[in-house]
């Protein structure tokens, strides 16, 4: 497979297909695992959640590092914000309203504000919805990679990866536990190295470097992730292998690609919308699998609506801001 074109509008079907796999793993982990009677199978499907999140992080590492080298830093950050924040803030608003309706616990306004700003880990350490932790880490990666490329545009990313692992080791020595942020930020750098590997024509040195990075990240997650550390390590290696295979095979599955396109909104709302729908069907006497299908279907429907009417307009609004403030200029060459 040839290196990716510099045209920023190019979408690789394989990437959306991989996103579809990632969100499907998350949905199965949350909706299907509790219904599986055989304990080993239930445990395995439960780990799909961390597997899907790992694959999302690999995809972000690949795409975000590609974009930050081709866009001025203000454009890069504006595009990330216009993609991430509108649907995220809608999800936060839905959680606030559900609290008012006594459908879930309520929180103080400082907690809501810290979550809305994606900084609960810096202040309250309280997540108003458990699945939002991944977005907090994702946003930190955007800032980290922008800072990295601004300060060291020609430096190899392995230095940043080594620094993150060393910081987490120091944190572990002091606190006897790994930092969630520092434990998962290295996962993105596998995606970065997959991009490098592809750009270098799948050469043997790039393959060895990618293998080394994946092994280092898997070891780090095994040592420092406080939960599902074995699964996190296995999925770091397996996710890298599947990613490489998908790129080389130009993998394209239409229905997975659809799920991949709406995966961000689907991820945001599957807990907020899908869980209550599944609980309502189960409470009305519906079989567990019927409740699961209803919850997943409702999640997909709301995810699609959010993608079409919130995400896409948010991205378009960001592009208009670029033009209004004359932020866009010729891309940099690294």
C-alpha cells in the first residue's frame, strides 16, 4: 500500500472499518457481556471494552500525528475542538438533565464544569459518566502532540514515548500505582509508529521500530494499568497487528465503515441513551437479548443523529472560523 496522500480530505475505508470494529467491541462489552452465562466467555467479552478503546487510541495516534504535521498548530487545535466538543457538550447536557430528572446521580456544578472542560483529572477526579475517561485522555494527547511538534518538529516520537513511560515509573515508585493518563498516553504512539512504518515503505528498520514500540507499550500497560492490565497489554499488540493488516489489505466492510463514521457520537451516547432503553425493555419483561438489541439500536440511532446534526455541523463551523480568522496557510513539511 502506498503512503497516504497529503490531501487532508482523503478518508481511508480501512480506518473507518477499524473504527467500526472498535465501537462494536465497546458495545458488546457493555451490552452483551452481562448476558453471557458461561463465565470465561463473559470475561472475554468484557475485555472487548479495553480492546476497543485501545484500537481507538491507535487510530488517533496515526491520524492526529499525520494531521499535526500538515496543519498550522492553531488550525490543528481548532479542528480537534470543533470535532470533539459539540457532541461532547451535548452529552454533558444530557447527563445534567437526566440528573435533574432523578435518572442518575447529580453532581456539583464545579464537577460538571471540570468534566465539560475535559479536566476532571486535574481538579475533582470525579467522572460524571464512567466511559468519558477516554475523552479526557484523548484531549490530553491532542495537546501533547501539538506541544511536541511545536517544540521538536523534527524529533522522533520515541523520545516522547520514553519520557511518558519514565514519568509513569516515577509516579508508580512514589504512589505505588500507575497514572491512568500516563499509562494510556503511550498507546497512541503505537499508532504514530504505524504511520511512520507506512511512510517509510514498510521497510525492515521501520518494522523493527514498530515492533519495539508495541512491545514497550504492552510492557508499560502490564506494569502500570491498575485494571485489566493483561488485556490492555494483549490488545496493544493485537491492535497493532490488526491495524497493519487492515492497511495492507485495504480492508473495507460497508456496515462497519458506517459504524466507524458515527463511532464518536455512538460512543458518547450508548451509555446515556442505550442503557436506559435496555433497562426499560428488560423492566417491561423483555428477554435480555431483546433488551440488548433495543439498547444497541437506540444507541446507533442517536449516534447517527448526533453525527449528522451535531458533529458534522461542528466541523463545518470550525472550517468557517479558519476562514474568518485567516488561520489556514500552506502546510508545513516535516
